[in-house]
C-alpha cells in the first residue's frame, strides 16, 4: 500500500508492504508530518518557530519537541565543527534537522505499529525498513544534472538515505563559516547511515563543507557517501560500493 | 588578583593557540580539497605547463584515450589508462583509469606525494581509498529516488497536476 501527499512543501510518500497495512495507518503518518509542519514551518506565520523568531514566544513555552530539536541541532553543530548551524542572522531555522528527524519518527511509529517492510520518503530523504518482496529496496540516486536519470542504484535494508544538494531548488545550504560564498562545486551529496535522522543531518553538514564533505563522511563509522560535483564526477567513500545494486 | 592575571593569561594563550591550530588545520584541509579535483579537471590551474593534466591524454600504455570528463553517455575503450604527471601544488600526482565494459570502473593513484610532512598530513585527511568516476545513467528499475529536494513552485504545480491525474 502506497500513498503520496504534498506536505511541508514537498512530496511525501509512504509505502507499507505488510499485507495488513490499512489506509488509516498511512493517514496517521501524514497527520504526524502535518503536526510537525504546524510547529516548525518557517513559512507559516502561525507556527511555533515563527512565533519564537518574532519574540512572541519564549523558548520555555515552545514545548518539548522544539526544545528537543534545538538540543539535537546544538549537538550536531558541535559534531560537525560548526558546519551545521540553525541560527543565521539571529533567526532560527531548524528545517535542516527537522526533516530527517520527522521521517525517522514516522518510521518508528510504523515499526511500533508492528510493520516491517516499508519506506517513508520525504522530498528524497528516505527511511528504509525491511525488504520489498524479500529483496532489498532499490534506491536510485538522481542525477543532479538531469533529473530524469539515476546515476546509481542502491540496494538498501534498514537504513536511512539522504541527499543534500543545490540542484533544483537553488541554494538552500550555506557554509556558516563563509555564508556569502555559494557552494557550487558540489551538486549533491548522498549519505547512507544507520537511520535517516543521522544520514540527513550529516549530509547537510558535509554538503556545507564543499569537496571536503566526502572526507568527513569517510571518517564517520557506519556512514557511506556519494558526492557528485559540477564536473559530473562522483567521489565515493571506501565502503560505498557494498550498497550498490548488483544486477 | 595575581591568580586572576594568571587565569587571564592562560585563557588568552588558549584562545590564541586554538585559533592558530584552527588556522593551520583549516589551511591544510582547504588544500586537501583539490585532491579530489585535480584529476577531474583538464584545465586545473594546479597542472604544470610542461606536463599534461592527468586526464588530458592517456599518455601511458594506450593511445587515443578518451577524456573521462566527456559526457556520461560516452563509451570508453576497455583498458587501463595512465595519465601524465600533474603538479597539484602540494606535490605531483598521477592517475590511472580502468575502463571495463566501456565504463570507468575505477580511478587509482599512480603517484601521490608522501615525502613531505605537509603532504603526509594531507594524505591522512584525504583518504586515498576514496574513488572517483564519471557519473553514468543507470537503467535498473528503482523503488525510491533520493535527490536534492525539489520544491520550486512550477515543479510543485506540475507534480500536483500529475498526482491528481494519477489518482485512480
């Protein structure tokens, strides 16, 4: 059973292969994403984060989820040498960490509901659980230079896959150490990690590091990466090949 | 008061020391970036004038080696192609490309500086196990696609339309 909805400004797809899956279970996942959006959307004037940024709410009054996200963002900032920073010009925009966190939580809810074989895909960041008909899920890495194409096909089970990039949307990641210089060398950086929360936050931070980002991923135990630069060249970490589908 | 002065001094030394360390590290790491770039760029400013850039020509054991920077759809001739030596400013590098089934199967370092202290440091950061390839379109069926978020207005409009049609 599969369903796609447009939420948080992106297509979100949930597919559950377990035969007993119901429409209600999928609807509950989408309802969760909607509630996350109500809290964290910087595009919504009524969201908790918008009210916090306007000074209408104090951090103590923002609720547990917001405090959790801020703590996770701070932890990530430290772990990435400051390359991950949700504060810019005094405005806090935790979108870079909320997405992966929300996908991860959505996947956990499905697992807690007893499901095994599913994925949750929000705008190209994916939580993958179990298998599809007994085989690993096939995840294509989109060509940032031609979105009709995939340039790699991964075979993935119980992992998170996230890609950061500039390809279509334009610049949405910047280097906190050098905010005015656009990141053009690297078009996309795909990270495979133990879960989508981990993959997403490190993909975002490593992308901000430019060409060095792939070395950062190489140093992280349990993570693999695939970087595509503006010259249509890809650089992969030493263990990446084990996720590449053999046909 | 005296202990305060000592504390101040200690803090100052720590801050200055950290900054210097950071600057050194940052500099060296910045230098590490071209490691991945040099072999991929025929017009690399790091390539010395008297030696062709690594990917310009296959000056090794094969003639008429195609440039790996051609479009991904280009089919290459099978074999192993060794590039010329290129000056990457922090040392000389040389690259070998292995072509199998018309595709770039692997790119390996033939020459990689390790004689100088700084180069050793760069080596330790830039893991030589990282491999490069030209991206190639894959035809295998996929279940999911990962890629940078696409949420431009036109895209969302089109997608919304497509999805509404797709609803049975």
